[in-house]
C-alpha cells in the first residue's frame, strides 16, 4: 500500500467537502418546506446531526490510534454510505433525521482520519499541510454549493445521490491510498483501549479558545442569515457571501502559505491577527443595514479563519505525541462541531431577549476574552512541548 501523501489528504478533503456541501445548504429547507416541520424542529434535527458528528470525531480519533487510518476511513465512510443509501430510499419523516444523524457520525470519524494522518506527513511544513487541507475544504464547498443550486432546481432529493457518489469516491480512494500512518516506524506496545480524557494543560486552553471563537463564528451561518432577510436582503445574496468566503480562501491561502513559510515571526502572531480580524468583521455589522457591510465582514471573517484554524490544528499536532494524533485531532474537530451545535441557539436566545446589535457587541467581547485564553494556551503549549521532548 502506498505511503499517504499531503496531496491525497487534500484530495480526500475536497471530495468529502463537496459531498457535504450538497447537503448543508438544503437541510433546513428540506425539513421545513418538504417535510412540513417547524423551524424549531429543524433546529433540533440539525443539533443532533452536529452532536453525532461530534461523537464521530472522538470515536474516529480513538479508532485511528488503535486501528490505523486505513480501517478507520473505511469503517466510517461505509457508515456514511449506508446513511446516504437510507436517505435515497426513504427521506420522509422520521427516517430523514435518523439517517442524517447517522451520516453526521460517519462523516465526523472520516474527517478525523484526514487531520490525524497529516501529523505523519514527513518532509513538509506541517503548517502548510493543514493550510492546504483547509483550502481543500473550501474548494470542495465551492464546487458542491455551485452544483447543488443546479440539482435542487431539478429535484431536491437528488442531493442525496450526489453526496452518495462523493462519499463512494472517497471510499474507493481510501481503500487504495489511505495507509496506516500510525503504524509507520517503530512499533509501540499495544495499549489497552480507553476512552478517558488525558489532556495536557495547553490543549485544555486550546479547546476553550476554539469553543469561544466558534460560538461567535457560528452566528454567520445561522442568525446573521435571518438578520439579512429581516433588513430586506434576498436569500440569494446571503448565499453569495459564502461564495466570497470560498473564493478568498482559494485565491489568498497559497499567498499566505508562501509568506508564512519565509517569515517564522509571522507564524507567532497570525492566530492573534486572525482573532482581531474576527472582531473587525463583527464590528462592521453593528448598526448597519447595508449589504456591503456584511460583504466586507465576510472578507474579514474569511481572512481571520485562514489565519486561525489551520494554524491551531498544526500547533496541536506539534505539541502532542504522534501515537495519540487521532485523539487530539478529534478534539480539534469536536471543539468546532460542539459550538456550531449550541452557538446558533445561544445567539438566538440573546437576540430574542435584546437585539442583534447587543449580540454583536457581546460576541466581540467574547473574542477579546479568547485572546487572553490564547495567551495562556501559548504559554502552556511551550511547556507541553518540553514535556513531549
């Protein structure tokens, strides 16, 4: 079996992200308009989808450390395929939420394999590997959302078929190209399977940092869309914001990789700079009813995401043992998916009790707090690295 490469990981990310992008834009619409359920019910369904994705991240990470990348990818992708086959055959109620949750579990474990395998790529700057994986997710999202708009116009249930084809393509690729990086090199004594948490202080602070930032940034994919329609912006223009998001990543991430590769000092400040851009993005929305402000906010948000999230994944990879790469990369994924599940609800409650502007201001304060958490994380990660060495 061929040694896994960074290009293979990026290609797998593109395929999986493309498949996921057929689904997430239409989930709420399908539940509300086609299954005739309330938006509250739709929110509950999506919460359980995110929760199962969260669980899949963790179990997938444990499987990676015990079974290796190949078996973990095959098992989790197969679970996702069974769920999609179920959706193709029966997407009525209550089959839809059951299979959607099952799909979330399988995809969660599959994505963890990609990030965990990145820790074993030799001879390449790990920051560039994670940046390229992130860019691959945006390329897939751009392709998927573009094709989705065409497919929905023909028949909305065809999105399940399209996602099935993508996951099947990934499964075939994984069978031939996803080896067991956890088994490469000197064999370690077999460990007893345990699901206990054993986090270093630095990773604990990183988890808190990721939760704070993702609770805030999850508002862009949920409550901010409602706010735009409330001020008279068509839904199509809101969707275009995410096209801007993907295009910026595809165009500017290679430039960022080149710049960061030649200037080590930039790596030390880029996460802080990214959080500052998150704050600026929200600041552009306070009191504004102009679409241009939201487009500018999306630009700042995207640039911030490029600086923050791939870098954090690389930091975690460098600060933790390779033998537990699956566990720690699953924690990174979980720290994204759990806030995405609860963030829209928390933001919605705050908006109902006060206003959108209040939510924006409190979110900015939360991001300022995350900078303190990040400072603590950096200090602890330095100690973690000394312990690892």
